[in-house]
C-alpha cells in the first residue's frame, strides 16, 4: 500500500485537538471590516471546531494530522 498524500492547503488551515477533533479559524475577517460590529469582529478571532458533516472528508485528506 503506497503512502497517502496530505492535502497541504488543508493542513495549513486545520489543527487536531487532543480528543481528535479538527479546529479551524473563522471566515469573514479579511476585509470590509468597517461595516462589521466590534462584537462580531471579536467573535471572529476565536477558533472553532470543524462541523461534524465535513469531519469525515477532512480526516481522509489529512491522514497524518
């Protein structure tokens, strides 16, 4: 069986937690920030967990994470 290749784009965006879940950063924090409230921008700073529906696919493209 050959080695599996890690999707490098995904590897840079996700980290694995101690329990095996995937942690990701939130979107919508790059530009057009003037119309977003301070509370919304502050909430976007925090990392969050990957959604259950995508987790199976993500673990397939990140075999060694």
